[in-house]
């Protein structure tokens, strides 16, 4: 019904699909299914125009005021729900727009939940849907959708770095194989296994969370690798972030339980799929 209203107002399947953030074939099938259910033709379609039939005009007149009231009635009688959105070290900037659109679409609130665990609180029931960086274990029992891919940067200690690393503007991914690496083993996205088996960096030390990782690099224990957003949002007086070339990007995904996910998590997940970059 929402699809039919959009086409009726836009007089175009293409423009209506853009407005609803869906594909034109999906919208076409939805309108045809509505016509089949009602047993009438609602739209006259040609290669140049879309026009309402008499039945279509009558249905539009009835639906236009009804659907907003129906959406309001279907909201929780107890008031707006709350979606718990989990993340680890930092939330991607792209999620701000996604959260805004989700609030507008559902009237629900969003509570941000930071957890320094591999699944950002999803495994303990503290989060309903989560943002995860890096690869997700196939046996985790999750459904995932790729949001974006983030470039990587090198985090170099200003003091104690090998050679002149702190003064370099660009580093090649292969160069890091010769350097000691600081790794966040719980929520980090970079491990020696990303390099070829015969040319991997030595593990200098490990950390259990982002803050420990940051301070270990600052203390000169080794070089770190992180998503580019870390450089933008976590400057440190003892660390210089250096651009990396030829580095594999960091996948950023939305994830929720494969079964019995919260209804609001399903809505957020669907919106996230439409924001893929």
C-alpha cells in the first residue's frame, strides 16, 4: 500500500522507488500483488507515463489519510521502544545518519552500548543489533550486512619507532612485515595472519581493549594498525598516524541474531542494508 501511494504521488515507478529506498522491480511486484488481491487495475502504465485509473483514484483517496493513522496505531501501546545498538571502540560516522532515519521511521529511541567483546554485547544479550569491524565467525549464529569498507592507517609511536617511521607520510603494507606489531586480540581488526605466511610481522605485545592498545603503541612497544576513523577521532600526543597503501580495507558490518531478533533490530538492519557504501 505504501508503494502504491508513492507511485500515485510521484507518477513514476523510478521516482517512487528512490523515495522508498527500494528497487524498482520490487516496487513493481508489490503494486501488481495489490492489484491482484483487489482484482482491479489501479494504474495505467505506458513507456512514458503512469496514471491512476478510477479505481486507483478511489483507493488513493481512502489510503492517503489512513496509512499514517495505521502506522501510529501499530506502534507499541507502552510508548516508543528502545533499540540497543552495540559497538566496540567507536561507532562509524555513517551510523549517525542511519540512527536519525531509524528514529524518524519508527519513533523508537536508540541506546548506544559499548562493549569490549568480539560481538559487542550481542552474545550476552546486552545489545539488540551491533556494528562489527573485521571478519565475523561463520559459526556465530548471526545475520550480517556490509555497511562500508574502511581504509587502514598505521599508528606509529613518536618516540622509539624504528628508523624514521614517525616522519613518513606513507607506508606500504608490506613494510609492516618487518616491524613489531601491537595487536588488540579482542576487538581489533589487524593480526599477523593478514600478511603472507612467509612474511609476517612479529607480535610485540597484545591488548584486551582499544585503550590498552592505544597506550601500548604510545609507549613504543610497537606499531599498530587501525581503521582510518581512529586517526580522525582518537588523536594522541605520543602517536602519529601514517597513511597505508596496498592495505586490505576493514569491513564494517551490521549484525543481529539469525533467529528471534528484536523487531526493532530487524528494522534497523533493513535500513542499514539500504545504506551500504
